[in-house]
C-alpha cells in the first residue's frame, strides 16, 4: 500500500525529517484497477482527509463535489469507509486483527488478506442529491462504481435487470451494436460481454439444463442470456440512432440503479436462524447466511445464496438494538435486533429479526449515524452546487421501469415483540 524512505541528516544534532510515503489510491473502475500514486507530506501519520483532498485535485473534481466520495480501505474480507481523522497507514498495521475480529475468515485467509486504499462513493451521500450531479468526472466515477457492484452481484437484481443494465454498459464501454458481418469474432465478443456484465450466479445452468444441453444439443442458460442480450443491445443501438453521447448512457445506467432502495448500500455479513418446523422439531437446521445492506434511507436483509430480499424496510420505520456476544457464547457472534411493522399476509402483525454477526457493532454504528447524525450541512455545498448547475439535457434517455421487487420474509420473520423481550 505504501512505500517509505528515510530522509535523515547524518549529524546527531539535526532534526529527523518525516519519512516520505506514497500511497497508491485505487478507483472503482470496473476491474481495470486504475489508481493514482499520492505523495503524503505527513508520512505514516497522514490522515484520510489529506488523501481525499489530493484525490479531488488530481481527478479535477470541483471542491464542492468532493463530499460525494470518501476514502476507503478494502480487502476481500473487510470494507471500511474512513473518517477524515483516520490514518490509513496506522489502520493497515491493525488490519489483520480487525479481520479476525469482524469476519469469519480462516487463519490462512487472515494472514494473506491485504487491504488497499480506494476512492469510492460516500455511503452517506443522499440519492436525492446524487441524482442532480451534472459534473462529467463525478458521473463517470459513480457509473464505474455502480457497474462494479452490479457485475459482482452485490445487488439483488433480477435477470431482467441484469440484461437491461448489461446492454447499457455494453454501449458505454464498446460503442453501439454492430452486425455480426462486421466482426469476425462476433460470437466470442458477445459471450465475453455476457460473462463480464452478468454475474456467474445468474448465468450458470442448473444440473438438468446442463445435462440436457450436453445430451440434446440445446442451449445453456448462458447461451440463452446471450441471445436476449444481443436483442436488447441491438434494439437500444437502433432506437437511439447511434448518436447519443456516452455520458448520457452512463446517466441512464445510474438512473436505473437509483430506482432500487438498496442502491448505495454498505453490505455486512451475518446469519439468521431458521425457525423450527412442526415437521422437524428435533432437527437443528444450520443458520442462513445473509447480507445486511444499509444506506441513509433503507435497511435490507438479503439471502446470501439466492440473493432474494428477505427484509426491506425504511429506516424511519425501524427500531433496532445491539447486544455484544457473551463470553459464554459458543460462536462469539454479537446480535443485531430489528423490529418493524410490515404489510402483507406473511407479516400483517409486524415482525422482528435477530441477526448474528461479528459485524453487528458496525451495523449499529451505521444505522445510528444515518438516523441521528447526518446533518444537513454535511452535503450543503454539494446540494447548492447541484441546484445551480444545469440538470436538463437535450439527449436525455428514457429510463425503463424495473419490475416490482418481491420480498420473501417467511423464512426469518417472527411475531413482533418489544425489544425488551430480547433480554438485552
């Protein structure tokens, strides 16, 4: 992450200079892994605010748009948005201990886990402010990050959503569709785009479908998706006449993503208990792994295997509490409790959920800050700049409406009770 060189005077009476440090700060640029090498005047004691200021200048982002982004430290096992006073070089020294505390990583995974410093979307940025941003550089950075989150299956989207976004992403990154006669490698090109833009979990065939394809020569799921992708890609290219600026397609991609309540969420790992069935009272079922997505307006619990939304509730309708793991606990997981009213046949009287997680304290901090500490002045300069900018454009594209999200709450919801009933 950092390189340091000592700059010490040979005389004993001369003061020691601060070690020179350069930190490579990555961008969320959809697998290209581009970044900027930043020299830090404060050396190993440099704060996240210094890195943020230098990145804003290096990228040519207007200073009043800087708060749209934040400095993060991320690895395959842990992602942290840093506050201005945090010191990345100091956090790096504590990283393995933090991974051991907040994740279920094995000893080997902890030893090999290496964090990077990245410049990403501020997780507290309100969507109603983001949608008015007109600066091209900011839009490109937000697009890259949204596309990365979609391509890596971080959002619980449907096949239709992935096809819609994949066709738009292909226009942004490859230009408008060209007939197969114009490309000698057309089939490989199309399948490559499908593999890059649609996650494996969506592309993979079931056992029966794979067996059928092998025995009878029928198409695999990936091949069927490729056919649908080509149709969508071609139709979009022909409908617009091929004369719309790339930035407009980036805006279209972002507008589609912003229609989902989980857009811009920070995701935490946890697990919930399966309720005992009357058919298997004495059979212990393993806990269900889940992702907990939190942004300034909503709270989601998502099945880690099926990617289905189990709970989706506005923060304003949520009651929550947090309890540290006891020393007698076998799994050493803390608990995060949510209590809320919901509608529908499955939870007409309201529900509560207990989430076991080593990241429960982080969930508690995130929700608390979203509910109580997001002051209007935090993004006042950005809101003012967006209001003053021109938001209308002659080449605006129509945003398709996604299908309504289906919530699958039966597996983890229980009858509502007050939080005191959890014996906190």
